[in-house]
C-alpha cells in the first residue's frame, strides 16, 4: 500500500516529518493533585496523579506506581477491555520506569505517587501520549523532576522515515519505534520496538523520533508556562 | 514545520464502526505552472507557455487512458481526488496514469487538491461521494482559473452531462472528450476514443438494429450485493476464470470453496467473462454436467480450430485435457464427475489491450467514413472485439492493438477501440513485436537514467579492485568458459586444478554483476522490472544494458574480469570436502563453445593442460550426475529446436533439433552444484528472506495423461516418487530408439514449472525441488540474464559480510512481490521464445512444403494430434473433412486403447504410432497464413 504519495503526502495530509496536532488541558480532574488531558491527533489520554504519605513503605525515597487502562469507548469496536491484561500491565510498567527515571524520588521520602493513565480515544501511538500526559500531570502536581520526559514515535514505511504514525500507518506492520528522552539532559530513557530495522536506517528513524520528542518538549514547556502564568494571575500577586 | 495549518476531521463510514481520521489541510501545495508568480515553481511540471491547462474528471481518465498516453495531450493537471478514485476502480489504469505523471517528457502535474486549504471540499448532507468528488474537481478547476488569471485557459474535460452543466454555470469552461479531441484537429486521435455507451450520450444509431429488435444474448450480471450474499451462503463460488488456450469455449474456474475446478462450457455460460477475470459461478444441476465435448478438435460455433504449435515444455503450457478415465470408469449411468457451472457475475475485470488483426471484410462503399469491424485477438482465449474505425483500409492487413471498453447483454461481442498499429501481418518484425507485446516484454531501449549508472567505458580492473581485501586474485588460475557458439553474455567460467593430495580444486566463477548494479539505482529498478533477458530466434532483449551484458560483466577470454566464485575441494569420487565462496578476479584463458570443448575431450591426441582440465571435470561431472540420478533426479527431455538464420534477411534457413553433448551436461552439473551450495549458504544466514527456487511435485491428476498413454502401449510407469518415475522412465525402452525420448517428452509436459519464492513464505518441506530431487535450490549462476541471480548474489555477499543486506530484504511482502514478478517475467520470456520459434517455423515452411515422419501423441474423435520430432512442433491431423460432423461416425475412438479406428476396422491409428505427414503453409483467408498437417 502507498503510505507516502509520490507528491510526498501521507494519508492524512502530513508530510513524512510532520507531527500531529498536539493539545493539552491541565487540571481536568479537580480532586487529583495533578491532572491533564493530552491529545496528539486523535489519540486522547487523561492522566491523574495522587500523592499520599505511606510511612510503612520504604523510608528513604518515594514509591511510584502507575496504572494504565483503556476506556471501553476508546476504539471503534466498543469492546469491553479486560483489566490488567498483559498489554496494560506492560505499558503500566513502561510508564512507571520512564517516570521513575526523572522523578527525584529521594526528595519525597515516605510518600507514594500514584499515576493513573486512561486512554480515551486510541488512534496510534498511545504509549507516547501516555508518557507525555504523565509528565504533564506530574508537573501539575508539583512533583520534583530532573527534566520533563517526553516521548514520540517514528516508523519506517515505503522506504521513508515517518514521524509519529497514526493508526492506519501503525497497522501497516512496519517498524515503529517509541522513544522517550530527557530533552535537557539529552538522554534516552525509553526505546521500544517489535520490528527489525537495519542499523543505518534505524539511525535516521531514531533521529527523527528524537526531533519529535524535542518538539513535544517545547510544547509541554509552553503549556506549563502558560499554566503557571494563569495560576499566578489567580493568586493575584 | 511541525504543525499543520488548520484542522478538519473527515469521517469515513465503515461497515458498522465509525472511523475518524485527521485530515490536515495546508497552504504549501503549489500549482505546478512555471509562470506562476505566487507559487514556488521548483517542482513545476507544466510547460512555461501553456495557454490551456486541462483537467480531466475520473471517468475520462478511466476510459480514455489510451488517449491520455498519446503525446498530443499535454499540460494536464491530474487532481489527487481523481487519482484516488481511479486507484480504487482500476489499478492498472492507475499505474499507467502514475507512469505518465512521473514521465519527464510529458507535462502532467499532480495537484493534491484534497490537502489544499482552498480546494478541500467537505461532503454536504445528502451528497453522494460521486457528487462530492465532482464538486471537488470543479472547485479545483475554479481555483486554477482564479489562481492563474485570464492569461491561461483552464479547461475541464468531462463526459458527465450534469457535471459539465454545473461547471459552465460556475463559469468554468468545460467540454466533452469528443468535442475536445475534434477541436485538436487530428483525426487519428478519434480512433483512440472509447465509444460512449448509449446511456451516456443519446445516440442510438450505434448499431443498425433498433434496440427493440436486438436479442438479449446473455443473462444479466447479478449485483454485487447479491453475489456477496451468494458467496457467503455457498450458492456461488468465486475464482479466477482461465480459458482453455486451445478451445476458447471452455474455461475453468479454480474454486477454493468446492476444492475442484468448475468447467464452464460455451460463451453463454461464460456470460461475457474474459480470461483472468475474477468471477462468481453458480453450479449447474448435476444432470446438465456435460460429457466430454472437448474430445473433438474443432468447434461448433466458430470457424476456429486448433493450430499447429510448438511442443509444450511443461504442464503450464500444455492444453488441458479433461480425464475421461473418471467418467467412463464409473459406468454408463454417471454423467460426469466434473462440476460444470455458469457465470452469474464478474467481481473484477481483467481487461487490458490485446494484439491481433481485423477479421477480413469487404471495404464499405464510402471510404474514410466510420466503419465497424471485428477484431480477432491473436491469443485465442479472447473473444472477437467490435471496434469502430475511420481508417479501415489501412488496418485490414495490419497487426493492431485494441482495448476493450464494454460488453453489454445485447451484443455477441464486446466493443472496444483501436489503440495503435504494429505493422503488416506476417512480416517477421511485426510478428516478433506482437510476440513481445503479448508477453508483456519491455523491449524499449534503456533510458538515459539507467545508462548513467554504468561505469565509464572502456572499463578495466582498477587498482581499487586489486587492493580490496575481500577480493581474491585468481588471475593465475587456468579458468575457461564453455557456452553455446556465438554466446556474448558469458556469465560462468570454470576451473579444475589437481591438488598434490590427489583431490581436485574445482571452481565456478560467476560474473560479478552486483559490483556494477547497486540496489536502489535506476539500473537496478529497470532490471527488477525486466526480470530476465529474453531470447528470441533472431534477437535478444537484454535485462542489463549492452556494455554490461557483453563487455564489463561478460567473462570473455584473455581479459581480467571480476567474478563471484564458488570453490570446492573434491575427491576424485566427486565428494565435496570443503566449499569456499569469495569475490574474485579472474582471467579466462579460453572461451570455448560446447562443440569445441567436446572435440577437445574426444581428441585423444591432445594432452595440453586445458584439455586435461576438461577431461578431469568431465569425469567428476559424470560421477556427480550419476549420484544425482541415483538420488532420484529426473532426466527429462524437451524438443528444443535450433534455427539457422540468414545473416542478411534474418529469415530462417534451416531448422533442426538442438543437440545435447556431454560438454553441456558437464557445465550444467557444476552449475547445479554451485546453485545448491549457494542455496544452503544463504538460507543458513537469512532463513526468513532468502530467494530460493522450488519445483512442486506433480499431482496424480497431472500425470494422468502420461499414465494413460503409457498404459495404451503396454508400459507401466511408477509415479509414486521422482525416483520411481526416473527408474521406470529408464526402463521404458521400446523397439525404436526414439521411443524413450518420446515418453520423456510426454512426461516433461505433465510437470509444472519450477518457481522462485521467498523462504519466509513457505515451510522448509515445501522448498523441495522435484525435478532435481534436491531439498534446496536457487539460481546463482546467470546474473547477467536473470535478476533472481542478482538477488542471490546480494544475499551471498551479505552472508560473507562483504556488503550490508539491502533494505528491501527487510520487507518480506516486497521480496515476495519480486519473486512473483520474476516468475511472471520468466514464464513470459519462455512463452515469447516459443512464440518466436513458432513465427519462424511458419516463415520457414512458407516456401518449403515438406513430407516428414510424425508420432501420434493424442487421439481425438475426428483425428489426432501429432508430434513432429524433427521440427519440434505439434499439431492436429484431421481424418474427417471439417464441417463434416454428421459423417464422423465412420471413425470410432477407443478410449482404453487410445486408438481411433475406421468403423469397418480396416484402418486404425494408435497413440505413439509413426505416421507420414505432409506439412504446408496454407492461407485459408487472406493475410492469415497457417501451417497445415495432412496425412499421406
């Protein structure tokens, strides 16, 4: 199938190196410590963060927990999604490990951080959106982090590296890489794929994904700054 | 530029679920006119002085693609909405229009109107997709009009009356194709036009009969919804229609749902389906399942009959014979166990253009006017096609190409339109061209992009090659090549050195084509497409450009050449002790022909080192061959013929059977060994993506005709395994020396052909090569003329760590499609070679009526099929005069004995019997020569 037309357009009208539309709304859940609804294209995720004290737990650092789930209405088939199946357990783990890499857990001893992520609408690249949402929710909750982890995916179809595949492109079965980075520290915290790709092409795809992550990071930073300004305004200082 | 400009959601209705996709609109799509001062003109494709820009609607592109391909049409903007619709409706037209758009000599520009901010159109409530697309086309035309201003006329070409009316209302100039072509003032173009169907345009004088008088000949095709429902509940069966090459009134649909082939008899049951169409079939009630009507050679309805043709070389080419054994064995009350059916609908058409000529007809009184003529395809599987032409007098003695447009229920024949003329019928060049076109062979010269990939000439081994540590210098070794006389594309050479320990070092050196053909270059793409070189009697169509084929890659004598070598150490008993693969550099000391090599080996006085090498190799080859045969490899025979061609006129001077010598077998043996070694090596390194070659075991049904013939002459063949078959073929010795060969030829045509495949697609048991009785096989030894070998070279080089594996091997579907294309090209090349021989046979016998000996190979009710060993051809001999069906009773066919007897028992002919025949070229109709065989 033709995923990139000879004119250089993808099925949804993007060029190979273009991102999908990103939107974030901070404070979607009022009783959470931090929350966000994060959208990249038609993929939409809600994330909520709760922090509580748990003295009986490990003493010198915070405990991070994560629960990932998909809403029954998130895909077209409206099927009841099983809770705690292998895939969601795996994604929960991936998000938890990625977040642990940037949360400064030693600053919050004897506390437990619960991250809840739910996919409201799935249209490819849910992993990346979940990680970005979790980052924003954590930032909203005011949890100390060494950097804002951001994530983006990139694939390789029709001999072209493509940034952030949507569902149709994703189901073509080509290689798809989910990359998570710490943009300021320039470190990779996540790299996942289930396909093979020769190393020289991989480098291009990886580079593209990293560019994508940085673009997401810029956007997230803007959103946070905007949010902070509003908070400042409300406080009236 | 990571953000899209604005954002609109497009909703597509699936079956049940609603799917929502993003659709980004943008403002960086340019109009493609170089004189536009708003847009970026870097990617502009239209001519700089275009006064009129054409925009076609979908139906025009779909129907009039032949017209668009004519260079008279230029400065065209193809809208992406049109492309999308064309792609969904007809992929072959889509590929053609895409080729036009990427052709740099044509001025076709693709405007992505669907992604443009100003030309995107959202479907209105209640608007059908068709209307929406028509509106999108008009909006785009309007945009062009406003964008380019008054200096340029934007002309919308549409045959849809509604669309044209609306366009004119909106101020866009619009015309129908007919009036547009007429305005160009080139009458020749008018023939290219597809005749509008009577629904489209209100002309009813298409045929002289009034519609009410016209008889409905065919039943209506069922609507798609009914077909889908029928397929679902098992009333209908889906499959690809294959028309019998030797009897166009009989076709087969291989149906998976009933696991058998459904036979379709007659044009009415075929219901306007063409060969290759995907059809829906309904089974007829069992009492209507026909008895074998195909036992007679000629046909009822039409004046067509079986032609003289070359001997088929495998089951794929052979005429399909239903096996009456099943029917007759069951007793008198069974009708036939073969299901027959009728076609109720066509799921997918396989219409393309066809080569042939017009049926001879008297010239109409008024010349120059429009005349209707019947076109007869050269390939008999296709029905006659009715066309309309203004140049009848010109076309009558020409080979022409015609495309099919439609076939309605009222007309016996489909209607089509003229595409182009090839040349005069019977002319050698024309007929060769026809052979090429019919087999879809690209014989155009290589483009400049392809030629620019060649290394500069004159080429010689460079110091870089010498310094390359991966390349072994084997120039000191006595390497030689053995090929057919006059061979210029020498892709294999050999060496054989006696080692001090009594063993032999044997090397097979193959031209290092991949050193020059790099993946992803235009040269490589072209070679992928061509797939193989094609050998016709008088010319060769190369897969790679001539400098590579005949010079740089060709392992000629006394020049240094790059090679890819397989070197074995073998014991004198031809046991392989070690195998080594390496890129190398060689200098061949002799390019021998088979005859020369044979003569050297036979001449006991010659004791020079080269001859000794040859003899050693031959001894080894004999051992290897014997071992292979013991393992169960089949020695099959084919009746290959060789022409002697006049160097001046290129007409054939003499024909005779191709003689196979020991030297041929010697070279073949080492090539087989090299291929097998390479197959094992690449599969070991790349289990999921190796290109291998397999030969499926023939099924019982396929061997049935062979067994029946053998049984009739009292011969028992064991076909349980290839080994058993090989042994029983060895035992089949009759009184005359040719008997064994004849049986082998008959066996060969029962086999299917070997095919290329991607190793990831099949399980290892299926890799088996039946004919060679080898578990693994591939093609490595002819990279100059076969693309499969190029692929295998790359795999082997990658397994040795010389190159990286090209990206394409990561993409299994693509590798599979390459393998499929190679099979297709390979088969077409073979068909073309055979057809070329047939053309030359006809030319040869035109001046030389000949009497010769022939063998009966098949019995029919009104005659038999004979095989002429001397010329390798096969054809019908009639016992009863044609048309004399009623009196056919005097000849009786004995199925069991495979005999045809005169009713009074005075004369009888049995299968494999020798008869004397007379061969002569006759012209029953002007310009239609054919070879006729008559009994003496």
